[in-house]
C-alpha cells in the first residue's frame, strides 16, 4: 500500500512539474535555469551521500544514477544558459 502511495505522489509530481515548466515565458527561462542549476548542485551532494552510504546495492545504484542525471542536468543547464547569453552579446564586425 505504501508503494502505491509513493508512486501516486511521484506521478502527480511529474504532472505538476511538467505543467509548471510548460507555462514559463521565454524571458524567465534563463533566471529559472540558474536556480535549477543550483538545486541540481544540491541534489548531486545528496546523491553522492546516497551512493557512498553502501547500505545495499540498490541504494548505491540509485545514488550513482542520481549523480549521473543531476550532473547531466547541471551541464546541460550551463550550456543552455551560455547559449542564451551569447544571443545578447554584440556581434563583432
């Protein structure tokens, strides 16, 4: 029963997150990406702690996956932010 409750919360969180993100106007995308990068940085620390706790193999695997995906999110966020900031620079020539 607890698993069903946790899955329900997870699915609702995905739905709410998707709805919120699709409603963000383009002018707010860069500041929100910076905030997202900061949150992902905190997530990396938590994932490292989970991966290194070695309670069992499942926690180690999930911690490793969390580190991988959070790092991917941070790097992608910085790439998108950098690309958007390049659009505002004056062109030489």
